[in-house]
C-alpha cells in the first residue's frame, strides 16, 4: 500500500483542529495535549528559521564569506561580525541575579535604534493625516453635487468647486476630529462648557469608530472559523476521504 | 545590482573566504569583544546606569542624525564626497543598512531568549515531576522533533543533487521531507489556524451576553456595528438597494452609501483622533527611551 | 411545600437572555459549515478602496516588478491566503515579476512559497505560462528586525538582498542578485508598487519608513478601520480588507470594471473600461466563504437583538 502523504497530512491536521475545539466544551486533557504540542512545534520551527532564514545568511555567511560555486560569485568575509556574538549573548545574563543589568545592553541597542526612528516614523505617518484632516468647509457652488454618471452631457462636466453637500460633509469630518481630540484632554481640568460638551460629543463619536472596529473584527474572526470548517468538511472529508472534487 | 556581483575590494575589515588571515582576524575579534564583555562584568555599580544610557543614546542618535541630516540626492555609485559634511552624509547613508543588519542579528540572538526561557520552565517541571509534567514532555518532544526534521530537511535541500525537492509533486522526497511537511503543514499550520478560530465562538457568546443598549454610548456602538455588519453582506446590500432604488435623492439611503458616508465622515476622523493620541504617546515614549528617562524597576 | 422549577418562573425576557452557550456554539458551527457545500456567487458591490487597488494592479505593464511583503501565516488563512491568491493570479496573468520578503513571522516565507507554487500550478494547468522561481519571482526570506529592514529598504534596497539566496527550479540555491527579477532594480523606487499582505501591524512599520514607492495594503478585517484612514489621506493607493475585500477583487476579476453587462460594476472615479479575466479561474476563498459569512453575521446580529429584546422585556416586567 503506497503512502498517501496528502491524506495523512489532512488527517493529522483535522484531528489536531478537533482536539483544540474540545476547549469549547470544557478544559480537558485532549486540548492540553494539542496546546502543548502546538507550542513545542512553533518554538522548534522558530529555532530552525532563526538559523536558516536569519543568522546563517546575515551573520555566519557574511562573517566567513563564500567561495564561487554553483554559479554564485565569491564573497569576502567580514571578521567584525564575530564581535556581535558576545554582545548578543549578553541578553542571557537576564537569568543571573548578579549580572542581569548587562542584559539591558543589547536591549538598549535595539530600543535605542527603535526610539531614534520614532521622529522620522511619526512625521511620515501623521503629517499626511494632519494635512488630510484640514478640509475646506466653505462651499463655492450650489448645494447638491450632480452625479457624473447620470448628468446630462449638455450641461457640461461637474465643476471643480466645493459643493454645499461636500462642505457639510467636511464640516462634520472636522467637527468629529476636534470633538474626539477634545475628549483626550486629561492633563488639566476642563472648565469651559464648550469643551465639556465637545468632549461628550467626542465620546459618542468615538463609539461610531469602535462600532466599525467591532463589525470588521467580527468578520475577521468568523472568517477564521469558516476557513477551519472548509478545511475539515471540504478539504479533508469531501475531497480527501470521499474523493468528491 | 552589478555592484553585488563583483568581489568587494580587500580592506582591513575583510579577508578572502577560507583564508588563514580571515580566521586569525575572527579569533582576534572574538577575543577583543569577549575582553570588553568581561570588563563590563567588572563595571562598578555607579557606572552601570551610564553605560546603558550611553549605549541607548548613541544607538538612537544614529537614526536621529539619519533623519535630520541632509541625504545625498542622485548619488552615483562611484561618486566621492566633496567635503567633510557631504562625506558624513555618505557615511550615514552607507552605514544604515549595516546598522539594520546589526539590529537583525542582535534581535535574532535575543529570540533565543524566549526559547531558552521556555526550555528552562518545562525541563524544570519534568525534573521536579510537577503537576501535568507529562504535557511538558509533549512540548519538549515536539520542539526537538521539529528542530531535527527542520534542520535535516534544510540541509538536504542545500545539496544541488536534491534541487528537484523544491518543486511540486513530492519529487525526490525522502522520509525527512515528508516528516517536516507533516509537522509544519499538517500539524503546526493547522493548529495555528485552529487556535485563532476558537475566538469566533467566544465573540458570539460575549456579544450575546454583554452587548446591551444600556446607555447612549452603547446604543451608538450597537447601531454602528449593525450597520457595518449589514454592509459587509452583499446580499443584504442588494435587496436594500432594490427597496430604495428610485429618485436620486433616495439613492443616498442605499446601505452601501450609508456605510460609505459613515466610514468617510465619522468613522475615519474618529479613528484618526485616537491614532493622533497614540502617536503622541509613542513619540514621547520614544524620546524618554532614547534619553533613558524611563525609571525601570529591578537592580541596576 | 412544592418544589418550584426555577426555569419555569423565568419571564420571556429572562429566557431570551439565557440561551445556553452550547446551543449558540452548535448553531454557529452549522451555519459556518453547511453553506460551504453550496457554493454560490452572491451579488456584491466592491468598495472604492478595492476598486482602486484592482485598477492600479491591472494597469501594471508586462515585465514590471513589484515588491510584496508577505507577513501572514495559516493562522489567518481565511483572509490573507484569499488576498494573496487573488493578487498572484493578477500578477501572473499580467506577467508582472515580484519579489517577496517577510518581517513579521519566520513561518511566513514557507507559507508564501507554497501559495505561489499552488497558483503557478493552477495557471499552468489552465494552459497559461507557469511562473518559475528565481526567473519570475523571488522569495528573500525572513528579516527579524522589521523597523531596521524597512528603513534599509527605503535607504538602500540592494543592501537587504546582499548575500540572500533563493532556489531556482531544480537547482541549488543561488545569489538573488543574479536573478533576472532584480534586473534594473537599484533602489526601492524602481519597483512599481510595494504591496503588503499582512495580518499584523507591519503596515504601520512600512508606512513610517518607506516613502519612495507607492503602497497598497491587503489586510485582515480587524485592521480595515485603521487602514481606511491611511487610504483617506492618500498614503496608500488602495487596499483590500478581509473576506469582503477578497470577494471584491474576485468580483472585479470576474466582471471587470465599467464593462457593459448584467453585472456591471461602475467606478465613481474613472470611466476607464478594465475587462477583467472572463473565462478564467477568478474565484477562490472569497466566493467559497462569503455565503457562510452572511449566515454567521446574521446569527450574531440575531443574538445581539435577542439579548437586547430580552433585556427590555425583563426591565418592563421589573418596572
């Protein structure tokens, strides 16, 4: 009997998935078994990828260089890369009671690089959004904007002015963002009635944002479940066992 | 890309692959860096904070300078800098990928910290035969088996004679390839997906029990969530559109138009406002980390 | 004294609020699974962001190259794999080369290799050109420090490919700098687009550090609201979000844009006719999962409404 790898692979995957789903009934040993197996496999794979995808290519091969082979050019070896080994291993001193301060050195290097990037990161991420939030609220044409798909061609194209309906939308946009920002004024006591009411409105408007986040999050979580159902019912049972395409 | 194909010129910082000079320099480099690390072990208490502050500050200073210092425009591969100022800008530009490499390598070494921690905890549990130690055996066994199959499979694929393994149809596959595929695709990937999908049940149950219109805010959240979820359903959108199709003004009340209006004029600015707050927090945290103004607990 | 059954004294409102969890789970389980056996094309109106993404990708000239950041694994297969498959189908049919890299997860490069191979086999089976590794696409692998890598990509792209190897078909690994995919690529600006397919916040990492190439995102549902703000400010040129986004792309690939017909999809920004790929395999996970999504979302809405009706009835009885 020949080995049907695809069927075996589907079978172990289906059994593992059902084993994990037993948690929905209650905590049990099947779930704990598969949970621990998952953690073991994931950390094992992380160790494999750590060397094969990262350290070997970025550190070992660069340190030792390579000879020309299999159509690849030769590369020089850069010996300073070896100095990163003791620096990286300093991180493991976190387990020592006496020397755990040394583990902050490699962490400090990475955090230092990360925090130095924050200035550039902040400007690239938020300046376009700040400028995009400055919308015009003064209309320059009539109230209703004609629909370009149904507009009578004899009337000419839709003008580049700001129509009243668009200006109203922009006003709602600007007011929303101001109200939401006023809600986050926690550093000082707000006495003004205007800001207090804006803050209250901001809280309500924030709920609209959270409602949208909830709706799309639900879609994502259900998609993951539907995908698992597809795997079990269609890929495993229908196609794998019953051979129905 | 032609630059990479040429062998880099010989400098003090490099040597030919396999040469004695390279091995001697590597050993000397290792000795020097180990000596520095050993010296750090002997650092007096009052200097420790300054060592960490200096390391963090100079690391961050590189990227701050990289951001504010003028960058070379239309720099040609063999172009030499005209003066010291331009030379510094060339150096910053050339050093950034090396710095990214260094960060990648140090981060990779630190990932091993998590694995080491996991091993310590679970081997400890097995050694002391604590409660449910058998599951720790499963974890360690899974890790070891994955590492063995992963490395053997990777090593076999490096051999030019096994090049066909990378193609489809299991051509040239041996026990090791089938084993790795079973562990990775069969078990790991499916369990990964299974874990995440369990949340769907909890979301349904939590929404049913806790999502109540008890206040104005909760009602707004509820109504918005309902509109968004309805707008994600193409079938509902279609039937809703049939119901309001007519005069142009009423087209504004089609579900996709209502959802689009909410998205563009209320949802986007609301989330943008939250984002601005988060951004300012991140920026201030970045400054505090860079200047080591964060007061952390534990020994120094 | 007679023993009274506590359940019998429950009002309608209380009963509506106390449906047992196993019942909810079982109903969800069935509603998620049964529609999968009856795949049907449901009507769909793609959102503006999906339309713009489709327009931009379809406008790519043959032989151009795009950079793809693939930061997803099978944990989000339901959405991310559908997005990746739709993108790969368009890129392969338009004969656009692509370079794939990862900054989020060490599992991601292998997952993306498997997906690319699957779509390449599908195209070859349909009699079209079969994409070959190293000749038509590259997978650079995993880079653990995402922030540094993204900065290096923007500053000096050639540095991140230095020393990297990939496997040509039936051959030993070779230096990627020798691949025809990277011919003419000196900086990230030489790519037509950077397309990020992700299930995590690597979109922020990329947005903050890469400025020299236009970007498009393919994200999971939970990130759609945040990604919408970037789209609204013009920082990205389109995005695809969740199963709805996947189905939007599949619908556009099937029906085209502004193409006359019973299922005409009209773009509000342009009248340009984009034919799509009629007669080819365009549907995948989007079409397969969309009906089940309808039923699951409907169940959630029903559960929330039932709970609230129960709460109001119980309040009225108590008042």
